[in-house]
C-alpha cells in the first residue's frame, strides 16, 4: 500500500510539473506572437507615414508643375485635389479587398502559425 501511495504522489508531482511546463510554453508562445504582431503593426504604421509624406510632397510638386503649365497655380492645386479625392473614393470602395482582408490574414497567420519546433 505505501508503494501505491508513493506512485500516486509521484504521478501527481509529474502532472504538476507537466502543467507548469505547458503553462510556461503557452506564455512564451503568446509573448512571441504578441511581439511579432506589435512589430508588424509598427512597421506598417511607419511605412504608411513615409508613404503619406511622399504622396503629399509629390502632390504639391505636381500641383505647382500643372499650375505653371496652365499659368494659374490655384487651378493646378484644384486638379491635384480632385485626383486625390478620386483616388480616396476608389480606395474607400475597395477598402475590404485592399486593407481589411490582407491585415486580417496577416494577423491570423501570425497568431496560428505553427512553430517549426512543434
């Protein structure tokens, strides 16, 4: 009988150790996936800011060039504003296909990507 008690106690200790190891593995996996998502979001935001600055500067340059060509600066800026508005409307209408779905797929891939070690 004492041997059965020792075996049971040993089994309980091993089960506790296994659960603690699995919990630690889950925490590490969660931390890795969270940090990968944060890094991806930071990279996307920084890239978007640089791209936005590029678009603003190229739009101003194009507006000045068109204004010189038409000999009327405000008309150049008005034409560029119309082009930007049209591009914004197209992006708004296609936002699901161009933005929401790729972002969701990227986040799902990060969250449910199996490690090579598993």
